[in-house]
C-alpha cells in the first residue's frame, strides 16, 4: 500500500525536509558513483576517462 503525504497541511519545515532528503541522498550516491567511475577510468586509459566525462 502506497502512503501519500499531503504537502499542503502540516509544518512546512518537516514537509520540505521529507521531500528533499531523498533527493539529496540520491545526489550523494550519484557523486560517489562518478568518483569511483573516474578512478577506474584513470586506470583503463585516457579515452575511457573522456567517455566517462561525456556520459556524465
């Protein structure tokens, strides 16, 4: 069962945090993935690193 949150009622700070925390967490994981991908790309070669930059 899906829980739906009404964003028009309640304390605004709490609602904003509940909305933004998953976005920020996803952004952190995406940054970590890019960092690891760049480290691996360095070992493979310059063309691999360039393709990582183009894909990001």
